[in-house]
C-alpha cells in the first residue's frame, strides 16, 4: 500500500544547530507540503512543492528550507534551530491541487 | 493573510446528540473547501473535498454543505458517538495550497 512516512518521529536538538526532517511518499504524488502545528493556529504551511526542482514558500517559511530532487522526497531543513521552532511538523502530499492531502505521522521537534 | 475561521472552538456533547460546526472563508479565489478529521496522536484524514456552490456531501453520519457565495461551510454529525471525538479542521483551497482554520475540538461523552 502507498504511504507517506516521516523521520525521525521525535527529535531534541539545541539552539543554533541545523536539523533536517525527512518526508517520503510512495503515492507518486507531484505535490508535497510541510506544515507545523501550533496551538490556536491549526496547521500552518511552511513550504510546498509541485514537482521535482520546484519549491515555494508558505505562510511561515522564515528559518526553513526545502529541496526536491526526486518525486518521493521533500526534506525540511532548519538552518539554525530556534526555540520558536519547537513544534510538531507534518508532511503531506496530494495528486493534484484540489484533491485531498494525505498526511504523514508527524515529527515532534524540541529545540532547547 | 487569508483568514479561515471555525466555530465553535470546542464542543462537548452527549452520546446521541447531533451537532454542527461552521467554517468561514473568503469568497474570492475559491477553488475548493476541505474538511479533515484529526484524532489525538494521529494524522489528519480527509472527510470531504467540496468545490461547487450548494454542494452537499455525506459519509455515514457526517455530512457537509457549502456556500461559496457567502463563504461558509457547515459540518453536521448526526447521533454523535464517543468515537467521533476529534478535532475537525476545514481548509480553504485556492487551487495552489490549503489554508487551515484552527479547528473545532469535539468531545462526545458516553
């Protein structure tokens, strides 16, 4: 069965360190998204991609970057982790715009 | 910044009660409206994707309506069960990306 996975599931890091969160999907979807979950805000979009070599900034992109070298993967990098980036991060994919998005299990990141 | 509002913020009902939530969104640049169900410690799962004004969708005891002209959607749950307890998210789709509301937390007591 097709699926979307994230790793690690839990990560503790220190302020200033670079951190990369992995997202891998086997749906063969062109569209992939990264969100962060914050109390009172629901899910907020960080970055998204419509295909290989395509990346776009979302609502809360500062301090984050993504790259898309193949269809299956969209890693999210925190260049210099800050305490404000402590959150749960969800990756999602969809076949086309307007279709439902399929979410990964989430990564809980704590920045000390 | 595009604003998607959901009300109420939370709801506590008894088993068997019927309930409904509201999602308000901008009426311009509309492509679709999504509803997701999000159980604690799990990932959001899609309930409905609606695109046409007047659309009504149903899945078991859950149904949704859409009014794109006035910018709102209702989600109804008939005869709530404890397993319906979850956060219900709506998301405005402009054809490129989703903007989520903060969600409505539903707790159903048995």
